[in-house]
C-alpha cells in the first residue's frame, strides 16, 4: 500500500448551567459550585435532557470546529460522527456533501438549520460563530421537520453572550499544497511509448518521433499548480448590557486555491469571504423575551477553467510557449488544448451578497405554557460572468470570437414559525406537548445574457456585455431575459408529545402535515408521523447497587419523511425546427417534443427504523453508542429507459418516480475521557459505520445507463438489486499474450495481441454488450474515524484520523485516451510489451476496444488519512495577565498531511455533484495539504 504525504432553532448539544431555551449560557467558571451539571440537547422547537432523548443524534462542540483551516464548518466534522459521511472538495468555496446513513435520494440534499433558518448551503457561515452543531440521523428526530429533512439535517446554533464583556481574536495563516500528484512520463519515456504504439498498431515504425524533433520536456502538472496561502482573521465581542445579551463578530477569509493565478486573464480558483454576525436577546419582562439573529456575508469565488484532464493528457514533448511566435504552443496533430493557455485565458467569477435575519419572541404564561414566534428572511444576490477569449495559437479554422456570459440571480426566502408548548410534571409523570405552524416561501429569478466580440483587457470594468455583438438570451423566457423564475411554498402543521415516567420509561411521538406547491393538487399534502421509545435501565432498582454503569439505555424509533426537492415540470419542453416541416411542397413552422417528463410526479418518501444502545461506564468516563438502522426510500425521481418517443432527445431517460432504495447498517461510537491528574487529561474517540445500499425496485422493471460515457458507452447503470452508482462494463480477465491465445478465446471485436481479454459472461462464444456486468460500487462498505486529545500542563495535542473501505473509484481520467495522449508512470512500468510481460495492463495502442468501460479502470477507493494534527500552547495565566489578556493560545496544525491509499490518482476522496456519478473521477479538483500557524486571544 502506498503511503503518501498529503493533507446545528433547533437542536444543539450544550452543558446546562441554568440556561433558557434561547441558548443563553453561564460560563462554567462562574456557575455556582453546588449547581448540578446536566447535559441537555435542544431538539426541534424545544429542549430535552440528553438522557431522555430517544432518537439518534450526533453532536459536535465548538472546540471540534475551532482552529481548522476550513471555510465551510461541515468540513471539520469529517470522521467525527458515526453514520455521517462528509466528502470534501479541494475547490475553494465549494460546499462538502453530507450523506447520512447512506444515499436516500438522487436529487435532495442534506439541509442545515441555522438559528431556525433552513438552507442547503452554509458557505456564508463562519465556523468561529458556531456554538454547537448536531446531526439528526433517525426519522423520529427528523420527522418534526417533515418534508425538508428527508435527507437528514445538520442543526447549528450560533453563539450568544451573557455576563461581563468578553473579546476574542482568532487568526491563522496557512500554506496549501497539492500532494500525491500522479507521476506522468517525461519526454524520453513518452517518445519510447509513442513509437512502441506505432509498431503495436501498424506493425511498423513509420511516423516515429525523436528528441531531436521534440527537445522540450514539460511537466504540465507543475505548470498549472502552485503553492498558495489561506488566511483567516476573526474578532468577536459578547456580554450583557442590563437586560440585553449580545454577541457580535466580524471575520475575513482568503483562500487563494492551488491553480496558478496571475498569468494572462486568469483569476485562479480563489475564494474570499467577509462576514459579520450579530445575535441579540432582550428580556422585556420576566415572561417576555425578544431577540434577533443577524448574518451578512460577501463572497467572491474565482473559477478558473479546470485544466486537470488537459494536463493529464498533454504530451511532455511540447513547450508551454512557442519559441518563435511567443504565443501559447499549439499541439499540432493532437486534439488536446494547451493546459497553460486554458488556465491563463479563460476567466470566470461569482460574487454573492447574502443577508440572513431571524427575529423571534418568546412569551411564558400560566406558568407551564410557552409561545414562541420566529420570522426569518434569507436574501442573497449572485452575479457571475464567464469570459472565453480567442485562442490565437489554434489553427485559423478553429479560432472563435470572444464570448461573454453573464448571470445575475436573486433569491428571496422566508420562514415563519409559531410554536406553543406545555410542560408539566405530575409526580413521577413528566409531560411536554408541542403544537406548531410553519410557512416557507422560496423565490428565484435570473437574468442570463450572452454576447460575442467583447473586448476584455483584464479588468472587470471592461466586461460590458452591451459592448459586444450578437447579444441574445440563451433560452425562451419572459421579457427582460429573466430565465425560469419560480416560487415554491411549503405550509406545515406539526405536533409532538414527550413523556417519561421517573426518567426511566421514555416515549416520543410526533406528526407533521406538509403541503407543497411543487406538486399538483392530487398529491400536494402528505402526513409524516414518527414514534420512538426508550428504557433507561440504569435507573431501575436492580441497578442501584452497581457502580459500573452510569447510564444504560435502550431505544428504538420509527418514522416517515418526504422529499419535495425533485425535478418537476408540468409541460413538455419543445424544440423548434429551423426549417419547419413540409407537406408536399408547402412549408410550415414546426415543433417537436424534446424532453419527456412525467407530469404526475409525486412525493419521494423515506421510512426508517432503528434500534440503539447507549452506555456510560465508570462515572461516564467511557461512553458507547451502538445503533442498527434500516431505511427505505420509495418513488425516487430519476430517469429510466422507455420505448422510443419520436423526436424526443431523452426517450431513453424518461423522468418519473422510478426507483426505490434501501440503506441498512450498523454504527458504533466510543468515547473515553479521563483526568490522569490535575495537569494531564486524556481523551480518545472512535467510530465505525457499515452500510449496505441497494436499489430494491425500478419503474416497470426498467433500468438506466447513465453517467460519463465514451462513444455512447455509459459507465454507470441503475438497476434493481445493485447499489446506486454501480459501474457497468466488461470484466477484464487477462491480456492476450499471442495469436493462439486469441484463437482459443471467445470471438471479440478486433482482438489484438497485447489487448484486453474480456470475460464471456453468457458463454455463447461471442463478446458483445450482453457480456457487460457490474464492476463495483462507489458506496463504501464502511467509514470510520478515530483520534486522541491530550492536555499536558499548558500544552495540548490533537490527532484525528478518518477513512473508508470497500468502495470503488472509476478512473475516468485514465480511460479518456483516443490517440496520442500522455501515459502515467504506473502504466509505463506495468504495461504489456511482449509475451509474458503483463497479464493485467494492456499494450500501448489507439485501439478503442481498450477504452470500452471495463474493470481495468475500476480501482480501490479505500484509504486512511491523518485528517488533522494540532499542537497548541496556552500561555500561563499569570503571564497572560501581565499582558493584560485573559487567555492566549498559540498553535501549529497540519490538515491532510498523510494519506495511505492505492488509487492511481490525486486523491481517493471523490466529490462529484451528481450522486449517480459519485465515484467517477473526471478531473476532480484534488484535496490539499494545509500547514497553519495560528493564535486565539481572549481579553
């Protein structure tokens, strides 16, 4: 195995020091010593002792997010929680993907609830503003959120203030570097294989090349990558002014990205974010409290055109610049653009301003009732441009005028939540009833323009689309070029009952009725119920004399959820024929159906069950949580193959409620914390999740070939009985060593000595499409994480490891060879170049039989990674006081410094936005190693 040097108003988990449901806390060091500390979580629209929670919830504290060089806080929980898979991207500003207990939908996303506002993107949120984060995993926890939480929810509570003023300043500076860069051939090795290919394909060396003809030796990965800087600076203030509690912060993050910027028009792949946060609460009377949670962010993302595949394919025998013309070198005879020119000359940028504001009021009356009203707005404007220049280094016939595309979009969203709760203790019976009403509206509009011959001089001011020619709108829309404006609404009523007897027997039941404008009146409303129960065995009389278990609890849950976030169109898209249709000699305008989408698409639904065991041993030093889960998702919206529809371009991709999935597995987490003495504290954690995903039914027994394809050969197939995203192609069973080997094998299209030998699956003696088979799944059989936290005197050390196993990656980068592309060094060292030299790697050839989807391109995706290592030092308190500060901590850290894996690519962590292609590596921006130095100052 290679070793390579690399790099959640609703539910929170807090320590309860007499706090109210607004999340106000009393710092530990100011709490009365005799006050009992109880661990409490805030469940949806309320709070509950963690000991009484009957659902499955993963909790992350602020310290788990601190000091990590990640723009998006979700990145920092990778490997921290069982049942939660986080996939990061190396592209600055890109949000990670979160899969909770497997893949439950092909279109829906995991949602985030930030201080009551539901969104599917938290790239605006500064990790330093987060007080706690929780992940709801089971349907009984999620059902109170109904239609929005079918794919899971990550619930975030931001910081508040109380007491004396406290000021914090945090800063870090880091260096980012792409590691595990695949080794490609140098010029001599490339020429050797090029000439070898001529002989293999033609039987002679006619057209061979030499170093005298091609004196250059270019490492194209070195040309497009650069070491870059990431820097973050954050300041916050919190405290109280009479009855007013406040928290305010301001921060700035700059991430340059690792594509080389600063040449030509290129703006690289940088990400900048300015953000500010204000949380206020004011206690008007003993019974009435009002508050406001406000966030504003301004982000800029530079989107250089990804040149990775070009750099992978480009021959090393060409220079970057033509030594005669001084322009970018054109690769004559190759259908490969110059990677440096692609990176330098294309320019794209996204600018976004986002304001999120949550106003709330809470009124307590008749001693046991609480009324809470919350209104949240989430407004953001996005402006984007894409500029493509004329590539003068290409042949004249290939040169095209400059093109500018602009997109200006507006999102206007709101949520109005109203809840009434009643909480009462009647002797040993504890009861809490909640009723609520919620209304959500999301609206979107966009202006989309294109123009040719725009003269761009390198400044954004020159990108004026009205200075160009051929200005037009891309698709049919209303006047003003508003493209596909839409508005959707969700109206909900919900209720929940929590009951416990002596804290031993626990019951939770909830129900929510959601109505959405996305569906027709025949299937607009759905009801989502859930129930869960728990037994705290450790509170039974027969457990009173033991001192091993601090907590022993059994729990089980069942619930149902729905997903409205699906592709939905009530009308058939049509295409106009340019020349019309003719009846005899008479012409007339004509249109035809282009895309067929079922107008009766309905809800996707998810039904889940789980059973769990929670244990706290030895005064809660050791905590163990184990759960078995089983989740069914039905009526998943996606395409299937149907009979031919005349004129429709997607006859083989009919979109309807086509699929059902099942995800089942086992998850366990272990935490051990102990204080060895007054100066030494040790914490160890670990988690493991196993999962089995399977498609359990397909519409009319059909299937779908989809995903990336070469010459019409798709590499992904959705079919009953297989995991989502499974690869489909030919099974390679060897390499033809000689002509006798070919003659003795099944009839294969254009077989050659040195070519792949495909398995005859049906045994009929002919290799054809009926011999294709399933080659592996991108879904891991298991994910895990473990780590150590050690405090020794004023020093602290943290190590976090994370990994996956049992999944496969489809190396699409390697497959995309049509002619004279470069090869990687692994292929060079292991290729077939004579009888007996290899039975796994083919010869060098342009024979396209080699690049048909097959098992050679399916590789192991298993890996283990040192996700983070941090060493910190806290200045002694007396010395800090002499500097007039309360606390000063200095630290150094490394993120992703080491990964062990077998995959022949940059990284086995593949983030593909299309879940169907989740394991296909098609020029995926690689993960960086980040080395930082930082400080935390409190005064």
